[in-house]
C-alpha cells in the first residue's frame, strides 16, 4: 500500500491545478492550513483592491464605504511628517538674485502630526515695521526679521474649531468623515478705511447650533494712530463679524464632511470700505459631492467672488464659476486678479469682471485627479463657453498666494509673484497691461502658503513649515565684466588670453558663474576644492556622480583635457587642447573661489 493519498480527479480542473491541489493534500495538516490561509488572504486582498478601485473611480455599490476608508488612510499616512526648516541662502532668478533670511514662528505645531495639511492656513499683512502672521491656531505673531519673532496680544475671532473637532467622536455624526485641520483661518489684512484703522480676518466658521459652516469676515478696530502692534490687545470677543456667506452649508457624506482647504478666503481692499474675496466651492463640485457643482448655483455664495462692505455688512456675488482662489491681488488701476487652484492641471490666473462666469466645473483646462475628463463638463481640456483665464499652469503647481510687486527691484516692478505648494516655488509673472507674458519659476524649497510684500519693500513668504522667509534684491554679478577685468590683469600671452576668451564663451552657453545657479548645468563659481558632482545640479551623469575626490587642480586639468576619459559625463568629448589655456581656466576657477 502506498503512503501517498489517492489522487483526486475533479473532472474540471486543468492539469496544473490538479497537480497543485494534490501536492497540497499530500502535505502535513499545518501546511495545508497555511496554504488555505494564504489563498484566503489573497482573495480578501483582491476584494479590497477592487473596492479601492471602486472608491477611486467613484463607481459601484461599494464606492461610499471604500471612499471613506481611503480618506482615513490618507489622513493617517499623508507625506511622512514635517520637513527640516530652510536656512538662509541666495536664490537666482533671471533678472535679480534674492538674498534670504529665515525666521521660525513658534506656532506650537504638533511635530507628531504626520499630515502637514492639518495645521496650515492663515495669512500675512503689514502694520508699521511688523509683518503680522495669523496662524492656524488663531494666534497672531509679529516679526521684523529672523531675530525678532514674537506673539502679540491679539487673538483672532473664534471659528469654533474645538467644537468642530469634537464631531469626530460624536456618534450623532458617525456617517461623516471629519478632517480636524480643515476649519481654517484664511487671511488677515490691515486696512485704513474711512472710519479708522482695522484688521480684517477671513476664516471658515463652524456653527454648532445648526451643524453647518460659512466663510466669515470680522473686523477689529485699532486705536487711532496705531503704528506699533505691541500697544494693542484684543480677545476673540473683541472682533465684530460683519459678513457671512449664504447659505450656511451642511456637511456632506461623500469624502470629507467639510473640505476647508477649498475655502478660498483671500482678500483685497478697495477704498473706502469694500472687501473683495473669493469664497471657494469646498469641493461641492459634483465629484466629491452629490448633485451639480455649487459654483454654478447663483443662489449660493460658494465658488464665487464676493464683494462685502465692512461698514454696512452688505454683500453680493461679483462673479461665479470659481473653484478655490488661493491668491488675490489688485493692480494700480483697480483691476482684481486671482490665482485659482485648479484640479489636475488647470491652475488659473484670472482677471475678475463683474457678472462674469469662469466656467468651473463645466469647463477647465484640467482633468479629474485620476486624469479623466471632468464629469458633466461641456468640453475636455478646453474653455470655449465661459470667461477664459489670462494664463494657466499645466501641470498644476498648486497655486497658493499672490502679490503685486512694486518697489522691490526695478526689474520686477509691475510683476505678479505667485506662490506654489507642490513645486515649492515662486512664479514671477511678467504683466504688460492686462496680459501675462511669461512665468518664471524660482525654486525656494518649502511649501509656500502665502506671499506678501512688506512695507519696506521686502518679499515675505509664509510656509507650511512655520517659516517666514524675508527676500531682498541683490544685483546680479556681471560675469563678463568680472572675467574681462581678471583676464586683463593676468600674465598670459595674448594668444592664450584670446583662446581662453573663446573657451569662456562656450562654457557660459550652459554653465553659470553666479553662486548657486545650477539650474541648467553645474554652476562653476566656488567649485574649486569642492567634492566632485556636489553642486545643486540634479542632472549629473552616473559617471560623475560615482566619481570620488575633489575638484583640485589635478582633477580639473584632467577633466578639461578629456571630459569623457575622466568620467562618463554629458560634456562634449572635445576638451581644451592647449594645456596653457586649460591651466588659465583652472587659475580663474581658483580666483573665483577666493572672492566674497
């Protein structure tokens, strides 16, 4: 008698499956149970995979459940926590170099919170010599620079954040998914109105009695002649609410109950007493909510530009069809522009006209976050039926703030500075009249929530890392003049000087001699003695990246003589044939290393 169990023939199994089944049956019982467990786990994993696809695609009967699960996981594991703060550095742009100083605002952010969105928001304004910062917690801080950051005696009006956060544990609201950080302060603005001096706060307000929310404006009257914020004290009760959007919006069961990161709320002031701001659509767009997009509903002040009078409290819709304007600016002629946060693709720069419809969500240059056409839109990737933007960023850069520049540097006067979260950059938009000519990216290295020009001309950035970055204009070094002055005094034969001049023309086609300018190719200033392939340039070849050592005279001469022989690089294979010219080039690089 054989010890092997008799083979089972199911009559329908293919040969390979039958062989596998009989092999499992021939194993010890613990192995059979383990195999069964693995099969069951695989099956459950497949079911969950289908469920998450359903949640992502928003289709199928399991969609609502898995959409909530996905949101919970997003909140638990979003982006891995805070990043190290920036240090003072020099940023290069096409027309001016930017010197920076960095201050850290002690907002008391929870370093254990892994979601960087939950303690963001706020705004910047200027009063006298101080930049004022309204933080997520309602506290207002003042700063004149990196060595002077202090908490003021002012507290913003209460947005009922504690009551809102408590809803996560309230069984009466179990059908909703709450994000605790999405009830935000959206802006702070100092104004001198006809009746005096004021701070204006824009924020999303939760109304516990009705379980709904609005975008709300409140004003704080300052003593006449106030120039020093340290002389003023105010509690949350000292603010006077003068405008709330209508209607008060109930929570939604799809995705998040209230998506306050889509609140908009940034403001500009038009004398004598008008506040202009955008009230975002809170993702009530027909994709993350039921029903049609609220931005096209003329009876609801969401997805709209709003005019409100701070004296009378009266307000109205200025324009409609907006999504989430995170930046707003006013030109000297009174023209209002907004930088509007689009979906996947389609961040927009819009000039606001009274009564105009800007199309969202019926038209957009963008797509859904899954890269598909926006449901129920009139066109795909076009804007043919509504008011068009004057500029659009494709792909999206996550527009977050905007300011009009005047008095920072002559070369930037009249430009717009637009900040970005996703690319951690500034975008300088050259304006000619009401036309956007180009957009220059300037990488900063931190998620920029707000950009503001201070009373002394400095550009100030507020980041999601609680940084205040003060930018000043520095004149660009005339690379050509500096080289020619050095060459005129150098003791080389005239032929060597002429050949070196030609070599420098070739080098500067790609390489910059400005400190830290490594965008197109490795910068050549201050590299003498540095480690090989350790500038800020991100496109080094594998050959150079793996090369050990420093750029001393020996290595520089070897590279200039035969770039490909030194290391497999992207440099043209022809080196500098004349060794005296190569020596002169290394002399110049060493000279630059000793300059301040």
